[in-house]
């Protein structure tokens, strides 16, 4: 029984390893960084929720959301990923406005 479970666990983990290997071997363009103003946050839990949701979006490398400053700094693979992430935040019920783009 243990051998069967170990085999299943190994089989499940292999595709993820292959995918990780492919991602690291593919050259990537410079990330795009955007600072956006966010209206509608009522507490730090709102900021944490937005941050976690944005970081789960495809192509988003990081999302640093500040309740105190009412903004977020989002780092993405490309501009399209940024637009999709901003749309996700709008669908969560927040108002998102572009504050400024940062260059890397």
C-alpha cells in the first residue's frame, strides 16, 4: 500500500518538475512594473486578499498591496498580464487606477 502511494505521489510530482524545468530554461523579457491606486479597501485584510489574488494570476510575479498608501506595486511578465490582473481586482469590487509605470 505504501509503495502504491509513493508511486502515485511521484507520478503527480513529475509533470510539475518538467514544467518548472521548461520555465527556467526559457529566456524571459524584462518584467513590467506598475503602481496602481486602489479604492475600496477597508482594512489590511482587504490588502492581503487583493495581494494573494493578484499573485495567483498568470504572469504576475509579485503584488505588493499597501492599505496605508491605498496602492499596489505589481510586477508582471508583460503588459497583458497586468491588464488581466487589474481586471481581476475590479471584479473583486475595487476601483483600480493606474498611478505610474516603473522601469526596471
